[in-house]
C-alpha cells in the first residue's frame, strides 16, 4: 500500500518550473520582457543613428520584433507534452482534429518572422522566400520535437500552418518592406 501511495504522488517541480516550464509561465515572461525589448530597440536605434544609419529605428524594431515574437512560441512548442511521441506525415489529417487554439497557435509560431523578416532583410522581401524560410524553420522544430523525448506529435500539418502564418504575416507587412538590393528582382 505504501509503494502505491508513493508512486501515485505527483512529482514536485522546482520553483522556477512555473515560469520556464509551463505555457502560462512563458506567456508571463514574454509580457514581462516587453519593457526590455523596448529598451533594446531604443539602444540599438540610438547606436545605429550614431553610426549614421538612416532607418535605424525600423531596423532595430524589426530585429527585436523577430526575436521577441518568435522565441516564446518556439519555447512553448518545445515544452514536454502529455501525448505519446509520434510522427504524422499525411497532410491535413491532423488539421481536422486540431482545436481552434492549436490552429491559431500554429499560425502564430513564425508570424513575427514573417512580419518583421522582410522589413529587416531585403533578401526576404517576397512571400515565397518567407514561406520557404518558415517551412524550413518549422521542419527543424518538428524534427527536434521528434528526436528529443518531449512526448509531442510531430506533424506535417504543423509545418503547413507555421509557414502559412508566416506568409500571412508577411503579406500584412508588405508596405514596410525594404527595397531590394540593386541587381535583385523586385518583390512580386
């Protein structure tokens, strides 16, 4: 009886786990870090203006925006899950069973990259390039979810949604994209 009681007791997590190992903790840290991100944008822009960069504020906001908007989502999807680890390579099979919050969450994972990437890097100033970069990043994350013992499902539908969210965000920021480097084709 004592053995059963000990095995059924929940494992005690360290105090930091609440902030770093839960979705709510990561969300709290993301919001709490907003002033630090704003300070980083200001410091980078000030330094660039001192060096004579003309669009210092826009470049700094784009760089910090990519990091602040992407890292927490990747952090959340790399947290340990409660499911048995599996791989789903059939497109659109898992999409039908996903909740609305899962779909929206997957669309937001690389949305900051899609929104701010073309603003910062002229080489990304096309939706197909943003889609390709987001899909490659998503495949990397899904592979890591499979390889590491995270007990999560690695799905091709996650890749499709992650890339689609980045593409939609890129379209939303299109008016602020940087002009392409001379010799390069104009964005379509």
